C-alpha cells in the first residue's frame, strides 16, 4: 500500500478520555476515512507503525448540531477505528515514538 493512500485512510489519532483509557487495553484510536474498510485500516496501521494488529473495530459517529452565537452549525460525521495491538507491543515506547 502506498504511503499517500495510508495517510488518506488514517486521518489522525483521536485523543479523548475514553481513548486514553483504551491504551491500557493495548488499543489505539484513530479518525479514519469514512469509506475505509477494516482490512485497509489494519494494513495501513501495520505499515505506518510497524506493529502487529489483532483486530479493528469501527464506529460511525454522527455529527452534532451546535450553535455558534446566533447561527446554527453542524459538526461533520466521521468514522472512528479502535485498533487492538498484539500483547507483545510496548505501548509506552510506541506512544513516545509518535510524539
């Protein structure tokens, strides 16, 4: 898989309280392209981070309607991927390498 396509699939990490607690379970959370399949996400993470992926779970998140002053706005829909890594992966080294 080409590097350009990998970066189109994985749009970035999601850093929330829930995703931070998922690192204890050897999971990483990414915002991914809405049309990306689980197989494509798995291959992209394995090539990008050089780790072994055990499973990929995806969630389609619906955008919320928000108000910005007097104007009504709408946040975009996006897809979230929980990527479970192999038990032998050192999460501290992996996370410090990404920073």
